[in-house]
């Protein structure tokens, strides 16, 4: 390829001058990993990877790319499931991997400040070491980044009680595609000056600006956490129990469903917890607080409700090791499903919580109709289910796509959303219209154009028809 065919290659000298030669990658082998994420949407190697260390460097390289019309795609840990970090039009991948410092943790203010490339789990551990708590806990926390979480407004099991990333972001530093460096938000819990641009930027999927610093609020670390596994004979009873627990006024910090197919996969893959014979579904329930007796009472209440809904057994984790095993078993479901079928599409629809049993039934009916195995697991307590369509051969893909479109339509018809946490990205851009009106999509296109008049930042995503 020549610089004429790939305009990014004509910028190498200038890019090297901005970030240093060692931080401009062009060797094809080193580019390959930056062209993939966890969406299974294929490989889109960029022309160049640039690894800046400061907002000023990012500003200079965005101005340069803007002048030459070269697309720039922000990239972090590439654990995204909607293809958000894939450089679909080639050009420059802007990796924030060197921007990985925890800048401060202020106990007295319950505030922390980080660079975007900090791994979420590392931030959690650092704040816990001083008695504080950063609740958003995507199952990918061991490797995803706070910047990626901000871009996708990531959630996790604890969203049920504590909310999602947006609820913890107080302020941002970002670089606009035009090169301006701005700060949004505040360091206080309250603050209503101007439009809430921080809220707009959280979940903007790397399309409005490059986030270079994040200020989060923190909470005091709960002193007690107790976890139970409720075993059910079938998925229907387990999903009904989710609604029953919430309707009873109990608010666990997590209530996660593992369905019959996920249990079968866990058995085949020898997950840490060995599900007993006869168990056809399970709920992981977790409560927290400062008093052991209060937590035990609340978990007991969850157990009673589950028993009333037909649970076979309720097992309490007796120590940290058992707790870890339960969560490991839950977190590995996504990967373990591949031990049943090598390929899968993982959807993350969300519905109003009372409709979880209906959603599970609809997903199963779609699977039966199209002759595909489907699995439902995940954050049932907050209405966000990972509905997975499993398959064995590429040739089955049209049928899989049909199943996916049907299940998204079913979720929207129940008052839900096509994506609860993974984002639209490349994966669902043609499906956004299932949920949003043409007028609303047009307004968002205008917002994008306002932030990014030349359309260089993460193009080809979110909106129908984008290439
Ligand atoms: C096993 C597994 C489990 C998962 N579990 C969950 C879960 O429970 N909940 C959940 O919400 N997600 C989950 N995910 C999805 C994924 O981990 C999240 O979407 C995560 O937030 C992505 O972070 P990342 O650092 O990998 O970002 P990337 O995938 O690298 O990028 C994601 C998006 O963010 C943009 N971006 C990255 N950095 C910046 C920046 N500094 N400024 C502007 N834009 C930026 C990119 O352009 C892209 O659009 C899971 C993924 C896997 C593989």
C-alpha cells in the first residue's frame, strides 16, 4: 500500500514527532491485535497505531489527522462486544494504553481521578485498599479500562443496587476531534451548571471526543458481603423468582441468572462450582452492608422467596474461596458456552424487570422456531440479560442473524432496549431504528457533527447506513 492509498502512512514523520518513534506502530504483525475486539465481527487492521501519553499529544494528532482527513479510532483494552474500537475505515488507532496512572484518591472527598487506560479491577483494588468502593463491576474488570467503561457506560452485576458507570463519573477531561482540550463536570456530588455534557459523553462510544482523565465519586466500602447460590429445577422458575425477590422490596447488590444451557456448559467446561444433578437453573444472589446479621437476614429473605418459587436448594458461600468460586462460575459462562458450540452471538438486551420471565420464554421460543440453541444468563436483577445464540458453522449465520433480530424486536416490544451495556458500535448500527425514531437518530447525528465536523473520530459506527 502506498501513502496515496492509505493517507495515514503519509503522516508517519509527523506522528513520530508528536509521540516519539517507539510509539508509532506500522509493522503489520503489531497492528493485527488492534484490529480485533471481543465482538467476533472480524478483523480490521489499522494503518498505524499511535500510543500517546498526554492530552496535548492527542490534541496535536487529532488536529493533524483532521487536516488530512484521516480517521482516528480510540482504543483501550479491546474487550468491547459491539466493535466500538474497530478501525473500520483504517487510518489511525489511538491507543490509550500508556495513559494508565491513578492520579489521586481523596478519602475525605470520596473522589478519585484516573487516566483512561487504568484497568478497572486495579482501580477497584486501589480504592478498596483505603476503605473505599468503586461499584461498577463489568465481568471483564480484570482487563477492561475505566476509559472504555466510560465510553460504553459499562455496567455489571452490582448495577442492580449501585447503578452503572455514568452514576460514578463526576467529570471528564477530553480532547475534541478539533483538538480543543476541555474539562466537563465537577468534583462535587451536586452541581447543575450548564448542560450535563459529562452525562452525554459517558456512553458516547468514542465518537465525540477522546477521554484523557476521569474523576469518579467513590463510596465507603461496605464491611460485609454475603453470597448465595439458589438452585432451581428449571429456568422458568428461576426467572420468576427474580421478579418475586424485587417485588418483595428486597434489593440485593446482585441477582444473576444462569440458565439450563449455561449450566450444561459449566458442567462440560468443569467450572469451579459443580452443579448437582437435577439443577436446571440458578441465581447468584449477593447482599452487602455494614452489619453481618442484617446481611444474613436479607439473604435469608431472598432464600425464602426463592424456595416459595420452587428452588431446590439455597447454598450460602461459607468463606471467600467459595464466594470466588461462585462468581468465577458465573463470569466464565460466556466463555464456557463455547464448549457446547464453537460460535455464538451474545446479545445484551434489557427489559423492565417484571418482564424477565417473558423475555426468557421469548428467547427460548425463537431458538426452538429457528432450530438454534440459545442461552440466557446475566444481570437478570436489573433486567439486562445476555441472550446468546449458539451455532456450529458459518453457514448457519443467516439463521443466527434472524434469531438476533427477532430477539431484539421482542425486547423492544416489551418496553426494553437493544443494548443494556455493550453499546451499539458496529454490531447494532443497522438495528438502532428498532428502538429509536428517525428524528431522534437525526438529532444524534447533528450532535456528532457539532463535536466532530470533519467526521474523523471513530467513523462508521452507531447510526444506520454509516460506512
Ligand atoms: C468476558 C467479557 C465480559 C464482559 N462483561 C461486561 C459486563 O459485565 N458489563 C459491560 O458493560 N461490559 C462487559 N463487557 C464488554 C467490555 O468489557 C466493556 O464494553 C468495556 O467497557 C470495554 O472497555 P475496553 O477498555 O476494553 O474498551 P475498548 O473495547 O477498547 O473500547 C470500547 C469503546 O470505547 C472507546 N474508547 C476507549 N477508550 C476511550 C477513550 N479514552 N476515549 C474515548 N473513547 C474511548 C472505543 O473507541 C470503543 O468505542 C465484557 C467483555 C468481555 C470480553
